[in-house]
């Protein structure tokens, strides 16, 4: 979730990489678009901005990776639980046990 004063789309703008995410507003928002040429002027005048942006990019990538790992673990755990239920059902059926 992003709040007032935050930004998105920085990876594509800063590195030229293909966009890898979609942003959807839950409420009305006021948004500004920054073109590469405009950012270039800022970076020429204030090169330290590139360092600050790189820090943000690295943090966001780390958070995204952690989130994806958590989602993968949850999916794996759900799959294991589902398989366990199925196997228990087969064992019970095979031995004539009550559920």
C-alpha cells in the first residue's frame, strides 16, 4: 500500500527495465508522471538522488522477494495440508476406519 507523497514505477524510470507491476488506486488520487528527460535534468544537477533512489529500489525489491517467498510458503503449506487430508482419507478407507 502506498500513501501520500510516495511513488511507483521508479524501476522502469531509473533503469529502463520493463514494467513488472501494476498499480491500482483504491480511492481518487492525484498522480504526476515524470519523463526520463525531466529526471535526467535532476540527476545531472543532483547526482546523489540516484543513490537515494537506488536505496529505495533495493529495499522494495527485497520486500517484494520476501512477500513472494511468504506467499509461496503459504501455497506450499496449503497444498501439503490438502494432500495430507486426501492421504488420510485413503488410509481410513483402505483399513475401514471411521472418519
